[in-house]
């Protein structure tokens, strides 16, 4: 009987409804607060992501630009290497052909020079005459062979010529100007180291304007002689094979 009375009490029922309403309102407020915080978290995360993306974008652009530049540089370098290789392949046969022709010509000249026999020393070849002629005729024979009378350029060559144990006309004369000794290649003699003592005296009466290796048993073997006198001669042809 008392339970029914409490169940039907309108005041108590109103209080309970108010409590329920307040509880529901509080829950709604809490849910709204939670939603607001979640929204703020989401917004903050998106903003952070956006800011990170904004900061990273220039770096990515710079990296891409660097990669593109490196690729272009590699392409240009490769093109240069290919171009150089093609240029060398084009020029090399031409150079080889030119060198081959020069070598053939040099061998032909050497064959003509050595047709009567010759000997060699360093990069020079020498023809030794088997007869005797004047200095002028001796030189002409050398020219006909595509060479000239020997020009002594070193002590070693002087020793080599003396070792042949012959008296030779060499390519030294002062016929153009008395006392000024010149080689047949036009160069002026700048040393007296191979003159025999007392030779090349410059006495005009003697009329000795050409040089022979008269004292071949000595290193200082040169002697001036009349150019009209008949002597053996030695021709020299310098050639680089």
C-alpha cells in the first residue's frame, strides 16, 4: 500500500524528471565539450601537418632541382665524351695515313741514299765514297743522293768518323768569307775543338778553304786543304724512322 503511494506521488515524480533532465543536460554538455576538444585536436593536427608540408615543400623543390641539374650535367658530359671520341676516330686514321706516307717517302729516300752501301750512327746514315774527288764534286755527289757532306754536331759523331780510319772531305768551308768557317747547312762553326793544332791559320796564300779529317788517329783531326784537291768524302743523311 505504501509502495503504491510513493509510486503515485506527483511531487516525487517531478523531482525525478528534473534530475533526469539535468543529468541528460550535463551529458549533452560533456559530449559537446568532448566534441570541441576532438575538433580542436583534429584542427591542430591538420594545421601541424599543413605547416610541416609547407616547410618541406621548398626542400623537395630544391632536391628535385639539384637532381635535374645533375642529370643534365651527366648528359652534357656524356655527349662531350662521345663527341671527343668521334673526333679522335675521325682524325686518327688521317694522322696514321699521313705518318704512313711520310714513312714510305723516308724509306724511299734512304733506299736511294744507300744504293751503294751505307752505315749508321744514332739517327744519321752515312755514305763513304770509294773514289776521290774535289770538295765541290764530292758535295755534288752527296746532293745527288739526297744528302750533303757530313756536319759534325757532337764529340761522339767526331769519334765515330775518325773510327772509319779514312781521310774525308767534311761539310766545312770558309770559301764564302775567309776565316769564317761555315757548315754546308749554313750554321757557323762555334768551336775549334777538333782542329789539329796550327791548322786553319788564315794565311790567304795557302788557299786552303775546305776541311778534311787528315789526322783521323787523333780526336783533333781536322785540317784545312785546297778545295781542288782530290779526296774521299763522307755524306750524311739525317732521317727519323
